C-alpha cells in the first residue's frame, strides 16, 4: 500500500487501453503504484510550472547555451584578472623581497686569542729577599 494513502478509497478513470498499457509499463519502471506515479507526475508539472503540452527540449538547450556563455565569460574575467592584476603584483612582491632580504652577517662569537706555545705567560717574581 501507498504510505499515507492507506485509508483512501479508489476511484476509476476512463482512459484508452493503449494509454493504460503504456502507463502501467512506466509504473513498473518506476517501481511505484499507479496512484503514486500519477501523483508524482502532477507534482512535477505543478512545481516546475510547465504544461504537458509544452516541449522541454528547446528550453533545456537554451538554458545550456546560456550557462556555457556565462562560464566562458567567467573564464575570460579570470584570465584578465590573472594577466593584469595577479602576475604584476607577484612580480612586484618578488622584487621587493629580493632587495630587502637582509645580508647574512656572521654571528658574534668570543674572540679567539692566538696562543703561542713556546711563550711563557706567567713568571715568578724574583725577590732579592727570601721573604714571603
């Protein structure tokens, strides 16, 4: 049974036999009951504001063409931005950072005093007195 419609009674509609066969085949493809398929069809037409008398084909093609034109326009805008704004800005930034890069100075370390190995650094004082 169809959910939400269990307590409703059935009505009959008069349609041609060939149309009924075609409709039943369509319902089997959809794996729904005839009532639910008919309800889905009606909801589709009402939600999209289209009539079964109109053909969707040209409208879909027109929509596709418009979307392609818009996409091409967006691509052109992005290429223009890249050419006139992004690349020059990147080049300017690179040149600024290359010039302002600090020169590497050696670290300040303790000064090394060369020690001569044979040189005597400390000597005893020689006193004439033997006093301490």
